[in-house]
């Protein structure tokens, strides 16, 4: 019985960041893709999936591309526990979108802002899209 309780507690601790990451992904797609008229960008972004923020071939938990690293300054999975998100869905969404907007205004390594890249139908990080 003790093993089951320990396993359940471990699962709750480990799954909390995964739930937050899914929430970030959901709101990213809603914010950037839902009403985007650039069909090519939408298709490429959907195909890129996690690699909008992460580096293909690397452990997602450990390695992010430039855009993902910038978002990580503002979005921390531990700040979005499931019970808090369930009780405050609009606040969670607002905080996530606010992070997207902050990162859009930062200069990337190519001296361009991710927001301007997105408006031009380009990925936010140079290595995001195939």
C-alpha cells in the first residue's frame, strides 16, 4: 500500500510540469495559429510542434532554442500547478500570453524581434521551423 501512495505522489510531482507545458503549448497555438491567415506559417508551426521552443535531437527538458530560452525567463512550469490553473484559468492564460508578448519585443540573435518575424510569417527562432 505504501508503494502505491509513494507512486501516486511521485506521479503528481512529475506530471505537474508536464501539465503546465501542455497549457503553454495550447495557449501558444491559440494565440499564434488560431486566426492566422498565413497558412504556410500555420502548417510549418504545427509540423514543428515542440521544436518551436526546443532543439530537435536534444532532450526537451534540458535544451531550448533561443525563443524557448527567452520564454523560460517568464514562464515556469512550477508557477502553474494544476489545482491553481483549474481555479484560475483566465489568470493562467493572461500570464502566459503576457509572456509571449514580452518575448515578442526582445531582440533575437539575428537582431530581429520574434514578433516582427511572426508578422512576416517566420518562426520566432532561427531553428524553429523545418
